[in-house]
């Protein structure tokens, strides 16, 4: 089950998305550090979930940022 669903991420404000992104990155870093130190993680699938959720947040943030540019009408091209 995903940590955050797409609808939840889209409904967030940009500021709260960035805040959540930092939390997820911190948790991922902590888990990776535990593994490199020779420890075991209680739920190894959590790393994959975190990576996917981080990618989703970044993708939606990028879509929101580029949205106003797509709305601009394009002029005729000269040949």
C-alpha cells in the first residue's frame, strides 16, 4: 500500500508537499544508513515505497510548476 495516494498528494499545497518530501527523504536516508551499518530493517519493502512516493511527489510538483506554461497559447510558426 502506498504511503500517500496520488489524490492526496495533488490535494496538498506546494509547501506541504515539500515538507512531506523532506520527511520521506530523511526516513529513507535513515533506513539506508542502518543497512550500510550492518543492521537489518524490519520492513525492507518500505525503502521501495519511500523511493516511489518521493518520485510521485517530485513529479506532481513539476507538473504543477509547468502547468501555467502549457496554458499559454502558441503563435503560428514561421517556416
